[in-house]
C-alpha cells in the first residue's frame, strides 16, 4: 500500500542512501547491497528534485519546503507542494526517505 505523505510531514533521507553529484548529475545511490536493493539502483534527479532532496533534512515540513522553493523556481506554492507530495511518495515507496517525526 502506497505511503501518502502530507504537507505537514517532516521527512529525512534513509541512512541506506546517499545523494551525491557525479559528473554534473545529482543521483541518489544505495549504500547497501543485498536482495532487497539492487546493487546498481541509482536515481537521477533534476534541479528541482535535487533541491527538494537537499532540504529533506528532518527539520522542515513538506509545506515549508514548498514555500521556500516556490519563488526560486517560479512555481506557485500549491503547485510545488503537490509536486513535492508526489515526489516524496515515490521516494517513500523506494525507502529513500523516512519520517523524522512520527
């Protein structure tokens, strides 16, 4: 069953994944190997997704992140918040993120 993030959720990256820049491309890569994770599983992020990932630090809600980035990228707060909810839902399904506060 998909995990549906909410605007007030505070999320942070799982300790099993690392975000890094490789040859000018920002990727998220698994730090563990085994049957649950593909050894070569890497997620490439665009500029907005990269910035969202960097702000998912366990201190800010998804709503706050949308507010911070809406003017930077020229996107309305509501539209960006919906995009963030969709993106973080995908990240949660892949276990890239965990809730910082239950």
